C-alpha cells in the first residue's frame, strides 16, 4: 500500500484538548497516522491503509469539528454532447475527496473538496487529459474566449455551406433526372475539403473520447460521414460510374450539424442571460468624494467607507447607508417589486438598484464581490450549474447512448443487406441511424429549463439555492408559516400599558425597557421603542437570564424583575386582565417586580396587506397553509380567521417548531417552511423545502433552500408556481428528447429517412429542446 500524506485545515477547535481529541479519533482509523496542530488549526495525515480522505473528513465531523470545504468552478470548452459532460465528470471524481458535477448546458464544472486537497491546476490538467479544455470561471468578466470561439464556428459553418452548396445542386438535379451536373472528381474535392477541414473537429473529438474510454456525438458524426464519404470516394476513384455516390450526404450532414450547434449555442446563451443582466446592473465607475473633490473611480478601486454620490437616473455602485439626501430607488432587482422605495438619511441602499429621482450621498459598507448583488450573482450561477434529480435518468441513458446506437447501426447494416441484397442501401440506412441519434437533446432537456427558471426567479426576487430545491418545490402541498414577520409586518408596536398594584406607567415602561434591552425578540424591540418614545432612560441591569419562548428575568436597581408571557410571569396568579387584552387581539406581556404584578403591556403586529390574497392563492394551488406561533391562542386565532387559515398552533416554543414540521411530514405531506428568524432555522432544516426572508437572520437564510428578497408570502406562491412551470418544461423536453430518438432511429433503420434528412433532424433536435425551454420566459405571476 502506497503511503499518502495530506494536510487538512480544521475549524471549530477552541483549545489544545480539541486537537488531542481529533488526533485520537483519527489514529483509530485503519492505516492512519495523524498529528493535529492547534496553533495552525490543521492536521497532517499519513494514509497507509483502507481509510481515505473522505473517511478522515467524516471522522473529524463525527468528533464535532469540520474540514472547511472549497468550491471551484471551471468553464469547460470542447464538449459536444451530454456524453462529454459525463466523461469529464467521471474523470474529475476520480480524485480522492473531490465531488464534481459537470453541466453540459452551462458548459461548467463545479468541484467541491476538503480545503487544500485539490487545486485549479490539477483540475485543468485532468480535464485536458480527458481531451477537453478548462479555465477558471469568472462571472464578473466578459467571456471573450467564448465570443472568439463562436466567431470561428460561424466562419467554419460559412466555409462548409459554400463548399456543400454545389453538391446540393447536384442532388437537386438528380431528383429532376439530370446526372453529373457537377463532375464526380469535383464532388470528391469539395466533399473531401468539408470532411477533413471543417469536419476535422469531429475526428478530434471522437479520438479524445475513444482514447478516454468513452464515446460521444463526435463518434457518431465522424463514423457516419466517413462511411458515406469513404464509399463515395472509393466508387469515384475506381471509376464505377454506374454506382451512386453520396458526397452530398456526408458534406450536408457536417454542415447541418455545425448550423445546429451554432443555433444551439445562441439559444443556450439566451437561457443563461440572467447572470449577464444582473452584472449589467452595476456601473463601471462611481463618483466619490476624495480630498474635498469629486472624482470618478473604477468600481474595483472603491473601498468601504468611501462617500459615493449618486445622481438621478444612475445605478448605485455600492451597498451602504444614506448620509444625506432623498431619492426614489427602484429595487425591483432585489425584491421583485416594481414600486420605487423612498430613501433618506440612515436608510440602507444596495448596489445595482437605480436612483429614479433625487440625489444621495452614500457611505459604502460593501463593495465589489461583497455586495448583495454579487451574492445574488454567485447564488444564481451555482443554482444554474447544479443538477436536478430528474436529470439522473437522462444521464444514465446518455452514458450508454452512443455504444447502443453504434450497435443498432451495425445490426441495421447487416439486416438490411441480408433483406435487400444491396450493401449500398444497407450502408445508407446505417449512416442515417448514426447521424439521427442525438444524445445532446437528452443532455440539454433539464439544465436549460433550470437555467431559465432560476434566472426568472432571480429577476423576481426569488433565489433558488440549487436545482434540487427548484424541483422539490413543485410537490409542496403544505406550507408552515411563522406568524411574526411572515404573515405580519414583523414590526410590533405597544398599543396599551396597564399598570397594576400602585405602579405608574413610566415606572412599568422604564423597568420593562431596561430588562428587555438584552433580548433580540421582536416584542422586546417593541417595548424598547416605546420606552424611547416616552423619553425614559434605561437602568443598569444585573443577573440577566433569557428563557426562550417565555421571557427574561433580571435584577434592576436592586429589584427582581420578570417580564414575558403571562402564564410564565404570573404563574398561579390572576390572568383575567391579560385575557381581556388578548381577546381584543393584542399580544400581552406581563411584568412582576419582586414577585408582585406590576403591569401588562399590550402589543399589536399588523397583518401584511398582501397576506390574505397570498394565502388564498396558495390554497387555490392545492397548498394547505398552517400557522405556527409562540403567541397566545386568542391572538393566533384572530390572525388565522382574518386570513382564512384553518389550521394553526399557538404557544409553540422555538424548539418545538421543528417537531411540528416532522409531525406534518409523518402525515405524508410534502412540507415547506417559511420563516425569518434565528429560532426558525431548525424548522427550516427539517422541512422538505424551506423559505427564508432575505431581510431576516443570516442563520435562517443559510438553512433555507429558497431565499425571498421581499418579506411577502405572495412570493412563496410565485416560487411554487415557477417551480411547477419549470418542471412542466423539463418533462416536455425529456418527452421530446426520448420521443425523437425512439421514433427517429427506427425510421432511419427502415430507410424511411435519407442521411441528409436525418442529419437535419439531429441538428434540429437540440435547438427545439432549448427553444422550448426559452418559452418558460412567458411565465408570469
């Protein structure tokens, strides 16, 4: 067994004892000799047994630590069909610890591996060894390489068309009874130029594929056209003037395939247009205050803290806070909402949005790749490059497609020759089988629709994390929503204060605001805001303790203060006053001072104006809406009744939300969860599909499958509708791709299609699939 030494970074260690524990765990593995360094936060591992890098990474994770994962995205060139993508994917996955996915439609490869265990150079070398080329994918620079390649392809097609045109005249003359309009030797010269100059790319691709132990579309084209050209050349050079020749077939097939590839590339470019449109939102330069003067600065030279001036009609170059000025900002690219947002001093603004009216001075808080726009571009690119589970069947078929087609062509040749007694007829039938078969349509059926669907979502403020989330959302039939911040505005406000037992209103609010200063709960923020509005100073707090789902307790000015939900604060006390406030639709928190009831605070969180219509829309689409809330029964019942929600649960603690989701899943439901708080993260992770509000907590967003850029339940209905529309397109594309091959190959085998018609059909198949995916752009809310 050959020894292998690897160095792995480790995160999560807090002391030397952590390093010792990891080292002990790793050395238990078969053939592993590990040394863990706490100072460098890394592990030096020697592998000499059955255990490999994935086993080591798994053992570290089991011990409670992590090996940071790195992601690398490559732009791949030279692929001609789905079989090429599968070949490259197989080669990349041979590297230990590497998980690679290659997308034929986006022409990209995404690699994930433990930090430091792979490199860009190694990945490019592996791709080149497989017969293709690769480079680092950069979303923020023009793809000049692709434009040059496309330009060369157009020139190659033009040359092929000019050389093939006389041969097509010859074929037309033959159909009218004329012969030898173009002398045979001239036909040989023209067809040979097409075959071995313009068509050289097919031989090159076929050679690389066969050398790597696989077969692709190039093999079929090279084999089919060579058979037609070779037979015709042999007949011509032998002087057999009575034998029919097929130079027009070989040349026309190559020309038509080139045309099909060009049309396919153009259509694919339109499916990927979402990223280009997002990148175009950010300006190239910004006007910045420096040394008392206004200067134009390139976007790449901006730094955090710069004061940027944005005039009317200009796009914003940075994320930041408004220092002064007033403006109406179009934030449709972030929220999907067309209505402009008014911005003034202190408001947050984002790169890529546009100033419709007014002028702003903005202090930059994020520039370049750190802006929210850059995050969206990265997320869209990752989602467009991912694979949907439904694509697995097409991948399995594509992996064996070419060998099976070659076998069918051989059987066709033998059977036709035996049945008709004509080897020439048999040859043409076999050629037609080879050139009509198309694995490209299978390879493009799913990813092109995914690209369009993900791009449409991004334009409307719906960000799918990957293609799997896009597919799963189609099947959702139950949506669990948190009340606060999802169905309501998420900005509760104090509406009533009821002092008790001799306490006055100001004392109640001063003690309540002081105690709640350490809490992040939305109700705590409402209490703080009301205290500030009354001009009350906060008092020093000691012994602060938070009880999630209940409230807080603290010592303030030598007095024991407890504030939270009435049944927890008052315990066995009188709850009638609290219940009266609750019956009026208010959320009530109670406070005691030295165990004496001091007051009740009534709080109301306004229901969003769009929530009722959104709930109705979801219900009409067959999705049951269930509301969970930690609020009291009366308030939750009132909100549910106003929105038309039949099922709800009140008094649900944060830790119980995930259990509730699991209960609904146990009923056989496909459950989606929507939330915007840190306490929603476990429930989001437990759901089949999870939605997070972009304005919510980062922990919720990280746990979510789909991020909504606008806190509106209507966007969930849009996301589910878009998912279903995308999946319909995918199913249509897969049907077209399968039907095309299932019907086309037998027709060619029985001689019902000439090789030229077969070549044209093959060229058209991919274009039709991509064009059908583009029809998804007609989707609307």
